[in-house]
C-alpha cells in the first residue's frame, strides 16, 4: 500500500491473479447504513466505506463498525466537485474529512475517493501529499443514477471479475435490496469480497492496470456515480 501511495496515481482495480473483489459503498453514513452492515456481517463479507464526514453524526458509531468490517476511506467533508474548487478549499475538504473520520472510526485513514470521480493533476498531487491513495472503481452499479435493484444487481454481476472494485452507495434503498443477489453471485463465481487494502495487498495492480496503461481503467466506464 505504501508503494501505491508513493506512486501518486489513482487505482481502478487490483491484479487479476486471485479470486478477490472489493465492494465499496460511498456517501454514508445514512439511513440504510445499519442494514448494509447487518447484511455484510450475516454473510461474513468485508467492504470498504468512503465516508462523507458531515454525515458522521447521523449514525452514531457507524464509522467504527464500518472499519471493523473492512476499511473506511475519505470522501471529503461536504461532497463537492473538487475540480471546481481552489486548491486550498479542496485541501480543507479532504484533510478535514480525514481528521474527522480518523477520530470517529478510531484508526488511520489512507484511502480517498473523489466525489463524482472528478480529479485532475492538481487533485492527484494534493491527495499524494496528504498521504492518501486515490481509489476509483472498475464497475459502477449506477445506483446513484436511479437504477432499480434489478439493474443494480445486473450491473454489478456483469463486472464481477478478479481484482474488480465495485462502486455502490450505502444511502440507497435499492442498493440494499440488490445485495443478496450480488452476494449469491459472488458465491457462484467463487469470488471473495475483501477490503480495498486487502485486495491491493494480496494482488497489487501492475503498470498496465494503472492510469495510462491498457488495463482496468479502459473498462471502467464513465466516472459519474460517486
């Protein structure tokens, strides 16, 4: 993980040699957080939660529970379009959220996901200087774009491949409804859902899978959903 952070380049997937994927949930905590956590526990699955820091008070203790089920990451304080802000304002959004999430979850934060997937060279450099790894995704469930639970399930299952990072949102009821079908597909495909840090540590992406290569980024689709 330290090596990936030092490279200063976003990650879209892990390698493809193993049988692991990462389920990720953005924008929480929110009204469905407890349901998501309960379903993951019941099925003995891990996930990664990219937290919007202003939402932390909405569900007491949620970020600590999320950390215990995998990992938590920084999704800014107020979920702005970072590329539309000054660099100073973007830094406050990211650094302020990092501090708040570390305090509420009881541990360090070293993962970051930009809202809407919006990034440029300046944001990438800022994220690297803050000691964070920028994590995007291979598969967009399209839940934030209004997909119903059948479409969410279909979108995710279509992209279940070793090394995939799946984008979902923990504040969408249709996503919660789709989870059991997704979990069943993982079992059929003999894939294990792990946290992003474990996925990247077990099977790090090679150069072809980082931006500028011809790997998973080419298959990620439009970055619109986070």
